[in-house]
C-alpha cells in the first residue's frame, strides 16, 4: 500500500475510552503464519514485513505463529519466519493440526494468545485467515478489523490504527480498539509489499505443547482437491494488467481491453460495475471486494478511480489512466494521464505497443546490428 | 429439520454518506436490497426444504425497515421471519452483531431446535465475512465457511458433508449438526418469487424481537458492546507528484507519445514485457 492512504504519524482524536490496566501487560506483535499442504501463503511474509515496522515503532518484538502437524512442513517454514523479519517464532505441533480446521486451530491460537499475551495479532484475509480470525476474536471477546488496507501505530497511546475504505462514498476510515487486547486485524494478500528475504537472521524458537485430542474434534477432513493452477486468472501476481471499467460503455468495447492485454502479455482486470455488467468474470475484479494486485504496470481504461478500486491497485509500480474526464480521481494517483476516449485510445495503444515490441524483438534477434 | 438463514438489508448503491459527528453511516434515503451474498444462503436452504420438507426461518438484525427484506425472503419461500430490532443494537461491530444474532438463534432454538444456520459469505456494506464465524463460535456450533457445495445432509444421523473453498484447493469436510454454513457466491441462483408467494408474504406476520425477547446483556450490544470504533474518516490523499499528462493531437499520436515516454522513464518495463511475452509464447507452443 502506498503511503497515500496511510494515516499520518500523529496522534488522532479518539472517542474517550481507557484501556483497562490489566491489558497493559500485553506486549509484542504477532503474525499468524498460514500454510496449506506444505505451501506457505505469501500474505504471511507480507504481514511480517508490515509487522516489523509496527514492532519497531512500538519497540517490541515481532513473532510469527506457526501451527501445524508433526511432519516436516512446519520445521521447513520456521527458517522463513526469521528470514522475513521476525525475532521469534511460536511453534505448536500436533497431529490434530495436520490440516487446517477451524476448531483445533482456534483452540491452539487462543491458548497461545492467552499464554504469551501479544498486543497485536495480524492474519491474512484469506479463506483460512478469515475463518480463524472470526473465531479467535469471538473466543477472546476482542475487537477485529477486517480487510485493512493500512496499519500504523498511534504515537500517543501506542494503539493500532487500522484503515480501510468506509462504506460507500470515497472515504477511508481509521478504526481503533481501546477496550480489549489483543488488537486483531486481517489484511488481504498483496496489500502490503513483500519484504526482502534475509537468510540466517537470528530467530528464537518457542515450542509450545498443546493438549489436543482428535476425538474431541468434530469436523474431519475427508479429502483435499488441489486447484488446477492454470485454469484461473492469476491476477494478484501478474506483472502487467489492463483493466476496464464502466467507461467502456458496452460489452463489445471490453474486447478492446482484452486485445491490448493479449498484445502486451497482460492479465485482464475489471472494476466492479464491469463485472456486474457481465463484461468480465468475478475473478477479474480489482478492488476492495475483488483482488488486490501489485503489477509493474497497471492500465486503467474507463475507470474513475473510486477509493474501493484504488485500494486494490495502487500498489502498482506504474499506473496509467485513460479517461475522458481530466478531473477523474484516477489522475490523483496515476503516473500517466491519457485524456481521451477509450474506444479510440485502446486500439491506438495496441498498435503503438505492438510496433515498439516488434522493433525491440528485431534488435534482440540481431544484437550485432545494435553495436555497429 | 429446522434451518435458520441470517440475512442483512444493505444499501443498494455506493451513495452512502457518513455522519460527520458520529462517524456512522447514514442510511436515510438510500434504496436497500437483500445483501446479494445472502441470496445464495437462502436459495441453498430452500433447496434443502424442497428435498426434505425442512422448515426455513429467516432472521435479520436491523432497523424496522428491514421488514421489507424479510418479506422478500418469505416471498421466495421461507416459512417464517424474525426481525431483531431495538435501538440499543445500532452501531454494532462484528463482535456485538454476532452476540445479538447468537442470542436470537438461541431463542429460536429453544422454541424449535435449529439444525443448520446459513449466512452469506460477507455483506457488501460491512464486507468483513466475520459474522458467520462469530455466530458459530458463540453458539458452539461447527463452522463450515466458504461452502461451495453440500454433498450430503442427513438429519437423522446429524451428518453433513460439504466442499469448502480453501487456499489452493477444495477441502471436503465431514461434520455434524448443528452447524453454521457460510455459503460461497455463485453456487446457485435464487429462484423467482411467484404470485402466491408474494401474496402470502404480504399478509404474513413478521415477528419482532427486542432486547427483552432475546435476553441480552446491554453492555455487550450496539455501540457500547463494540470494542472497535471509528476514530477518523478521511479522504484519500492525492500523490505528491501529479500524473504526467500525455499530449497528442490524435489518439495515435498520444499512444505513441505514451509508449515512448513510459519506456524512457522505466526502461526495465520493456525488458520485462518482452521476457514475459516470450514465456507466454513458449507455453503456448508446448500446449
Ligand atoms: C463496499 C463496496 C465495495 C466495492 N468494491 C469495489 C471493488 O472491489 N472494485 C471496484 O472497482 N469497485 C468497487 N466498488 C465500487 C466503487 O465504489 C465504484 O463505484 C467503482 O469502482 C466505479 O467503477 P468504474 O470506475 O468502472 O465506473 P464509474 O465510476 O462510472 O467510472 C467510469 C469512468 O469512465 C469514464 N468514461 C466514460 N466514458 C468514457 C470514454 N468513452 N472514454 C474514456 N473514459 C470514459 C468516466 O469519466 C468515468 O470516470 C465498491 C463499492 C462499495 C460500496
Ligand atoms: N445485521 C445482520 N443480521 C443478520 N445477518 C447478518 C447481519 N450482519 C451480517 N449478517 C450475516 O453474516 C454474513 C457476513 O456478514 P459480514 O461479516 O458483515 O460480512 C452476512 O452475509 C449475513 O448472512
């Protein structure tokens, strides 16, 4: 997330609430390390990156929390927890934790929180993280802010400032929890940048023995059917994206977006109205209730740049907006403004890119000519 | 079998305003709909009703106007509807919302045992996907989130077998009733409400339950029972550097100028694009 939406680092005026004395013993920032079938979810590393920043501001330790089975997969992940910035890692291994299931993971996580008392607990807003976060927060009777797009620390009272778009309009809000601990938040994949991996950073490991009993766990995993990777758009990890919005006017025009995307090897994205109109599949929606993306280049065609769209794509390195309206909000945060009609500019861009790429290919094929 | 479906009435558009003093949303004058995600939950419940003659009760916590949304559910085929409404419930975050809904479900269960609770995946206004897990945790029911398919359901053996969308695959889970199922979108399509259904819905009584009817602790509901509070509302800030306005008399000229400028400013982009395209070609050749 760019700094544009992060709250300024000055104390903000809050409703009057005082943190009860006994909560002041809660210390440290925790990140739940999510994995499924031996694959860590990258959102956990992204959260360690942000968690490092928060922990440094507070002057406390950053911990990763790893729950899992007794096979090798947990041990393999511990090293990464250190490499992505944690000071320590809490590890709880038990055969009951082999596959993710709500009940045993909630039991394990709440026991760890009650034992070691972190002030902040962050989880990915994934199907696993949201499933677990809701149950853990409810069990602990603490506050949870879902799907945050910015996290910061209030320098005044050291509370966690969680920002997210507010309902409708083009506004953001900052949410605080001045009543309970830990302060919990979930963050969607790709919202926070991936931190650098520093191998061999020192890491303390705290093994915690959980008393769990399979016969007390009601839900059983009967099967796991892995997705065929290829058949779904991989928008969150695409380097180039061309997205279309309501400004395209009709479904035929959305084909212009697809055509430019094909020429430059980009994935196709869409705003919510474009998805609602049936011009693009649900998986292609970018924004607060769609995917968060961090491409090298994002071209927004006929998209106004409403805050719910913006929070999903402003992590892009370079943003180009195509819009008839020079005052469109997209130009408040784009790098390039192409003011004009999408139906004319998209084909023109396709040609310009095609010519340029063809020339570059020729140069590549005959490197000798260039040096002459 | 008795199935409860939690639905929420939500504003239909993005035109909602925020109250400048209380920082809560102002709902006046905005058209409302049933949260679209909840229709998948309702339809799934109605399909079970079609197969097994189950009874379907819909519930919502909301203002008196939410009566409309419940009547629509009755028109689709739900048997009974309960509106949980009380001014002390307003301003609730997910913790306080799940507390009230769980209390209402307990009240319903005492009257006629509840086997299965459905919620939508998330709401389009709150957008948290946390209320379903909250309800299950409070009631001690099994939680099955992001369910794309109910493969088997048997009231006698209290068994349920579902497919759940997990990260990187589908989990097949076997569990026991009572359970809370949060239904994934796109898994079914809501039926049409027929004329007899609409007439029945217009006449039928929608029960109203307030704080006394569901016996709640006032410290745990509404704004007071919500640990998370909005501290500030702000507009997104423009970037320090304004967007570079690409000049050009014709679309073609503007496009050429843009591509030149882009690759001059970010030379690595051209390399990356070429390499990516070559990779795509190679993959295409393999298939
Ligand atoms: C809870 C919630 C969640 C939401 N989640 C998302 C989300 O995930 N993703 C999302 O995108 N939105 C989301 N929205 C909706 C969001 O608020 C905006 O309504 C939406 O992003 C607007 O889409 P748009 O830019 O395509 O359409 P519009 O706002 O209608 O903009 C169309 C733009 O196209 C321009 N235009 C028109 N004709 C042309 C032309 N011929 N050539 C060039 N330009 C033209 C117009 O000037 C305008 O700027 C959400 C809203 C809410 C309340
Ligand atoms: N006020 C409410 N009344 C009834 N059900 C609700 C209410 N709020 C949320 N829900 C249910 O919980 C689901 C998730 O909501 P949310 O956590 O707000 O995204 C929704 O799809 C509804 O099924």
